[in-house]
């Protein structure tokens, strides 16, 4: 009987541990304030996406330098594509950024443009199957304004290398040209959102290197800059984001594919939807550079979808 009770107790402990793990996974927010970050201390991986020079000049203690450029490669003549999963896993492993601990990403945050790289890394990690990823709201700008501790000089020793196991994606996350093309045929029910400024969307302001100006027909335009508030380029509150992101028949059940020229601006809109808890959201990082280069695909220069 005692062995039976011991076995039952052991099973109970296992279930409690599993429940705790699931709870920790689902409860971890995608946006953290500096105060919340400070509470986690060493229980997470902190990633600085700025250049190595800026990282050495000033950073949050304990951060690992992983510049945005590591998450953007040219592939098939298209700039700004996400590296192959194996290459990205190798890099993350070398930097000690495993999937067992939450990952928090930050940048300079002096302007909205300095946040799009942070959002890009957030999206890339989700696309790699990382279960708990967050952005530090307000980044280094807000951190410094609150007189919090900083470090400088040569980086502290990197964390030990972590094995990064390829895991199934928890959501669509990454869209390809074929996924976008199916939206034009109305075969996948997804809605396209163009995250570029309005004059890029309409084609009124030509983009250097872009084969054809304009947007993908049917795409709605939500400029990335509209999801931020100053100072510190922080994301707007949910009450402000909801009417912006859930308009024109877009609901919480809608499958959404966001894009821009090369997956940067669109990462900010991707994150804004994730901040509202939207699950059916993907980023097309090939963007207009890939789409417009294919003469067989349509491009619109209308000021509306």
C-alpha cells in the first residue's frame, strides 16, 4: 500500500510540475516594463539588438549582444529575409539563448524606427518556436530615464552555449509568397495588412531598389508608426490599438498576413497584434521586394485596397 501511495504522490507531483510549467508559459507577457524585467533578475535571457559599438557604449547589465543584422540575409536576390532555421538555431545556441528560459529583447527606443528591429527579432524567435518571448517596453531609453543600472565596455562572458532544438511552430508566424498569392485567389481566407507609410502603400513615394511601386491588391494599410507613443517609443495601450487593428471586418478570428518592403515595418504590426493576444498572425518577410520582382504578380497604386 505504501508503494501505491508513493506512486500516486509521485504522479501528483509530476502533474503539478507540468501545470506549473504550462501556467508559466501562458502567463509570461509579450511586453515587459523595466520594473517587471528587474523582478526576473537572472531567470531569463536578455538580448540587445543594437550594434556592437552601441552595446559596448551602454547596455543593460546581463544582456547579450545579438544585432538585428543577424536576423536578415539576402536570399534569391531578395534582401532582408530570415536566415535558414538551422543557421539561426546555431547562432542562438552559440549565444546561450535557449528555449527553456524566457527571452526579452530590447533596443534604443529613441524613435519608432528603432523599435522595428526589436520587433523583427521578437517575430524571428517566435517563428523559430521559442515559447516565451517579450519586448522591453521603452527599451534602453526608458531604462536610463528611470535611472536604472547600466554597463559599458567589453561584454561580460557569454552564457554557456545552449542546445536549441528545432520545435514545431506554435502559430503560423512566417508567411511565404505562395501564402500571400492565395489571399488574392480567396482560397485561404487571410487578410493582408501593409505596414508601410501611406505614400509607400500608394506608390506616390518610390522606394529605392523596389522593382515596382505600390501595394499588393486588397491589402489594408496600417502604417507601423501608428502603434507607438512617445516618449521612449512605447507601444500604445490595448484600448488604442484595438480600434486601429480591428477595423474593416478584421476580427480576433481573422487570419492576418502583415508585410512591408522587407519584413521590418511589418514586424511592429505583427507584434502589436500579438500584444492583443492575436494568434493567427504571420509576417511575410519577402515583402514588396520579392512580390514586385515577380512580373506575373499584380501591384496596385490605388490609395485604397
